[in-house]
């Protein structure tokens, strides 16, 4: 049993629009991420912020999805992590909302891997999602808002899991990133249906 937190509270400042609404195969990026998670997680908490109303609208018809508001979203991503963790009661995966190419099978492999914290790697580079066991929920909630996930992670035993899925590295920060991801799908370089 595993839940999920999706981070969707940012400004999308480098795309000049809400990047999570950009379409991939006819669906907004955020919905693609959540649809994949629905296949391998029980409950999904999506943390909104700057574009909270748009996030609610995008996900309003999706089952097992709860959208919560981070009033401190302007303080950065870790504030959204802490907002989402407050709703967790079991092991969970944590993923920013702009990683639409991660395979369902990759999520399942990460979830099934033993370790306090599991971080996937592709060709030696660390990526997302991160799996965090439920016994770390309380320590994480006690973490200073001025901390970050890396500082927290590095105090515990981390299992680095090599995967054959470049999608764990492919987020969307700019319109060029978005066009690159669309090209990957069109060229058949990605098993998007997985």
C-alpha cells in the first residue's frame, strides 16, 4: 500500500504560464502524472499554490485525488512537501507535477524496493519520484521549513535504484523542455502508454 504526493504549487516562472496545463497527448501534464499514479497508488494528494484554482479544475473528476492548498507556496518547494506530508499515513512517493514521462512500471519497481528512502537513478543521475517510508512522516513534519528534501534525505539510509527510464530525469522548466518531451513521444522514443 502506497500513497502519493504531487507537487503543483509553483509559479511556472520560466514558462510564463501554468506549465502543468500544457497538453501531452491531449491531456494536461498534471493529469498525465496523476493518471499514471492512479495505476499504482491508493490515495493521491496534489499540493497546489499559485495556480490552485486551475489545479482543482484540472483534477476535479479524478478518483482518489485530493487537492490541498499550500498557503506558503511562495517559500519554495519544500513548503509544499511539508503541506502534502501532513496528509500522509503510509509509505508514499513524492513527485513534482511536471514529470509526465515516468513509466507506471518504474513507479511500481520503486514502490516494491526495500529501503527507508528510495531514489531512482538513470545512468548515474538521481531523479524522481522519491519513495519515503511512513515511519519518516513524523520526523519530516518536524523538519524546519528552512530545510529542504535533500538535507532530510541525507540523514537517513538511502537506496539508490538504477532504472531504465530516462523519464525520471525529464521535468519541464521551459517551453523548450516541453517541446523536447513532445518530440520524444512523437518519435516513439517513449512507451507513453506504459
